[in-house]
């Protein structure tokens, strides 16, 4: 079998290896024509093992091997290089490189200032005299440090022992690299519609549309959250959670926000306001100072609609399948506060939960400040008063691992002040204590003025037993204490005014048991001074796995519309199925109040996880039987889904769709979703290129794709999936790095082109293969390829007829010419192949 035939039989990965072989040959030939720069050890190869035709010059093989030894890149001088510190990108710097004669290599000139920026603990250096040199000897300064310079990629990799680095700079990026991105307008949408038919309530239709829109103009970003909702009575209404303009304030680690927004919940409870807000953005600080995002967990009985409200405004909606669910992509406003989760089952049953996502964010490292200042009008969701208010908060990390924090709030009828301290207790966890004093003019018939105090205790710890107490808090308030929104509701005689809150207990615990089991508990309980009712809700989940079978035991109590009790307990068993694609069978038993339900479910996904399905059948002890079917598809432009639930007394049909549109100077792009911070990937004119950082995302016919969920103020690597591209696509560099500001749309362009690749088997006029190492030049005299084994050569060239010059040995003039016409060649697997004679 000839080499050409074996090449045709190989699959794509094998072709890649062959391509690399020829590319190495081509690169070596090219470098042989340039002057050597970087100093490397002298290499020599024996050419006697090469068998050449007697008709060829004896020095042909020797000349080819000589070219392979001249792999030099750079010489001494100044170069703009990319710097990596412990495999983390630091950025670009212009560095002076000098020749180290002892080691015969280039050495970078690193100043003490640059080492400090990198994160070296200069104050802990044993010999400070070493820092006075213009070029610091890092290897002598820090034992165990290493330096590796790749001249071909202009990459300077520095390895420094962790003990020699300042911990507070981990993950920090130079603010000069923060990019506010391009001008762009975008909208993310979630649309849903359902029709329910009930024997007792008749037909009911509801539909919802959630829009998160934005406009980026230079450093400014405008954001708006809109919702069009139709209730069961057929009445539609528009609601708006927020509309604001925001920008970073250079040098302050803070943002300026104008419009409808929310105050921070670090000291006081988060409030919706319409005005101006300046607040610290902790995302601009190192990773060690970052908080966590709230995760919503629960269990649905049927394919249910899940809605999340913050301060009375709807901010999220989706459909969840029967069984346990987890919402980990929630985007909240205000940093902390209280969320209301409304779960509407297919049969119309409604469950309500509340979840606080405030943590020990009060705790800061020594020397770190966090502040906020707000001025505006209260922007309640239920036609409440809109008094003018102002609020200021301040937190400061001090010595002894303690943080002092406090705040002031005032309106024409309300005043409040808070002072507190949080401390890291080491192995005993973290503790925060604060006291708030408030006074309010209620001006009702029975109450004119009230005042009181509220005491709060918060605790958090991760135990060595893999127990994570994410949050535990208790707040006790005297009868005269009012939060600002409580005072407004009481003054307005609002129906949601239940009385002043007396106490509230919250806890969230997660425990790993071995490597296969886990236990979690979420609990909240509160009572009021003017009422004997106590509101309590909890969720308990215990899960384990035996071989491939998973078991999950859950129990919960939610808040229903009458603030009563709604208890649920159940057990589910899930086992994998071999259906040619990922699939599972789940059997579960649930008891909800006095009703028990048994259900069997088949679920899975196919088409590279783009299509997912779920089918279930259930039976209640009250002889209510139901069946459900749902389908979902993840398309490049968005997601669509549909569900049908049929019971003895009801039927529910639902449709949902979600996606995103982004408009920029180059056109309008559609995608499945957009995060807070997004990248617009461009591979000009090349369609079907995947982005490794965004599952399922590929470039469209114009070469654009949307990569969501970038981390603001951090180095984000965007990597193209080039392993499935055809050989006609040539991309210079399939990876890049972007550092976006919060809310930015950054553009990452990957230079690419479509080329014609030729695999030619060349022979001399007497029928002998062209000698190994012979060089092929185009009409301009530029070397574009080198002959490999059996006279074969791989070329990337234009799609037009031309004459190539072939030369070997020490002769300057070409020995023969090779006429090629790519259009006349046979095409196979993306390559054009032909056997030609060099004359």
C-alpha cells in the first residue's frame, strides 16, 4: 500500500498527525532561510541513514537535516511578551532579554517593581540587597523559582513557590486591562404560555413574557427588567423590577447606579429605590473577597412553573420537571435580601417559599473597605407610599480578624442606625453581632410614633467533618422596632402588614457523608408581636448512591396563601438505562398532606444533549391518575420546550421558549442565553466553529457566536473547538484572553481563512520520487513546502494554477518546475491530491 492510499483511509485525527509532520517540515524550511536568533545548543544529524536516488545530489538529505537543526526564534533584545505566573495569565509587558553565556539561553530582566506587581512578598525577602539590582536574579532571590521563555509564542512562564506570594493578589487583574467592551444592545427573553382545563374551574389560560434588556455605550450600561404577565382572570399587566444606568467609577472599586435599583443588603434590608446609588463592587477585589451566589433547591410534584420574586418584583421564571430541582443561574440585584419562590404545579396547586441569601458578607479582610450611599424615593411594588430616603453604610476590616460595620438611614418619618462587629474565630467559625435602633412616625388612629431595637446574631462555619453551616442567624426585635418597609406598609394600611416582626431564625446546613451521600437542611421560622401565628418552613434532603442507583429522601413545609402548613415527604430511586443515549428511570413515592402519590418517570437526552425528554405516570390514593410528557430542545438561537399533563379531572398544556438577541456594529446575533457579562466571538466568515467555554454554542454563517457567563474583572480564556474543523479552515490562534468589566460585551476576533490544501506526490522526469528535503517555492521565490517521504508534500496555497520551483542540494537554481492546477485535482476528505512530474 502506498503512502497516498494509506492517507486516504485514515480518519480525521490521523490526518491531523500527518498534517503536523508536513507543517514541521515546512516550518523548518522557512526558518532555514532566516537568520538564527535565539541561542540553543548545536544539533547535528547523521544523513547516512537517508536513502536517496542515485540521480539526486548527494547533499540533498544533508541539507534537509541541517534545516531541521536551525530552529532558532529570537535573539537578545526587548520584546512584548505574555507573562504567566504559576500558569495564571498576568498580562503583557515589554521585557529586556539578555544572553546568559553560562546556560546558553535568553534571560529576562525582571525589576523589583514588576515582581511586586506579580505578587512577590518583597518585604519577606531574606536578602533585601538583591532587590536593588536593575535586573533582579529571581532564581537566587527565591529558591525553587523557575523561568521558562518560549520565543516562538513570546510567552514568559514564571513559577514561584506559593509561600513567596502575597495571598491577597490571587485572581486580581491590573485595572488597566479592564475592558468595557463594544457598544451593543441586547435582550434576553423567557416566554411561556399554558392552558389548563379543570372539571370544577373550567378553562384557564395564562401567559408570561420576561425581558431583560440592556444597552452598552462606552463605559455606561443601561439595564431594564420587564415582565408581561396574564393571570387566571385573563388580565394582563406590565411590571418593571428595575431600569437603571450604571458605570464603574475609576479608582474607587465602586459603581454608580442611576434609576430604579435596589440598595445593598449588607447592613440594612435591601430596599427598592428610584434615585442614585454608589456602592463598592467586591468583584473588583481579589478572589478571596468574593461572595457566593444563592442556589434555590426544592422538589416539584409535577411539571411545574417556578417563579422567583425579589422585593415583590418577578425576576425569574422557568419550568421544572417532577422531582428535585436546583436553580443555580439566578441573577439577583442588591447582593442579598429575601427571595420568594412560587411553585405552581400542573394541577394548579401553589406552594410558596422564602429564602434569605444574606451571609456573613460583613466579614472583610484587614485593610479592606466596603461602602454604599443611596438617595432616592422608595419604589414599592404594590402602590405604597414613595417617601424620599437616604442611606449610607460602611464596613472596615480591622486587626484581630475583625470587621466593624454600621449604617444610617433616614426619611421624613423614619430614622434608623446600625452598628455591628464581625470576627473570624478560626476553628470555631465566624460570628457577627449587631444592634439597630429605629424610630418611625406611623400616624395611624391608634399609633402615632414607635421606636425600638433589633438585635442580630449570625454564625457560619465549615467543619472538618465535611459539614458546611452556610448560614445561621437569629434576630430579635422589640415591639416598637420597624424596618423601613414595615413602617411604610403600616402607614399605608397594606394587607401584607401582619404586624411588626418579633423574631426570625434561619439556618442552612450541608453535610457530606462519605463520597456517595449528602444531607442538607434549610430552615426558617418567624413570629410577630401582633399575632400568635408562627411561620415555619423547612426543606430536608438526604441522598445516597449504591453502585449506579441513586436514592433521595426529602421532606418540606412551605407557606401557602393562608400562611398555613403544607407538608410534603417523599422518596425517589433513580437508576440509569442503556438506551443508546443517557437515560434514567425514576420511581418515587410522595405524601402531601393526606394524599399519597406514586410515580414512575423515564427521562433522557440525545442529539449531543440538545434534545431532552421526560415521560411519567402517577397514581394518587384518591384514585387520581395522571400522565405527563415534556420535550425540550437547545437550538443555537435559543431553547424551546413543551409539556402536557393529563389527569382524571384536569389537563394542562404548556409551551415555553427562551433565548437572546444581541445587536452590534456587525449585525444582529441570536443565542440561547446571555449572562451578566458576555463575549461576542468572531471567526470571520467561518461557520460551525464551537466555543469550548460555551456548551452547544457555534459560530453562525457570518462567523459570530455568543459566549455568556464571563467573570468580570478576571482573565477569561476563550478557546475555539478546532478539532472538528475541515482541513480547508486555517485559524492562526484558537485561544485568546479577555478581561471584561461588569456587564460588558467584549469582542474576541480570531483571524481565520479558507485555504486550499494539496497533497502532491512528486516525481522527477525519469520517474523517481522527489528527494526528501527538497524545497518548493512559489513564483515570488518564497519557500512554501518541503518534500517528505516517498516524494509527498503538503501545501497550503491559493486556488489558482501556478508553477512551483523545486530545488535540493547546494545548488541555488531550481532543478525542475512543478505545474499545479488545484481545480483539476481529485478531492478527498478536504484535500486535493494528485501525482505530478517535475520537469
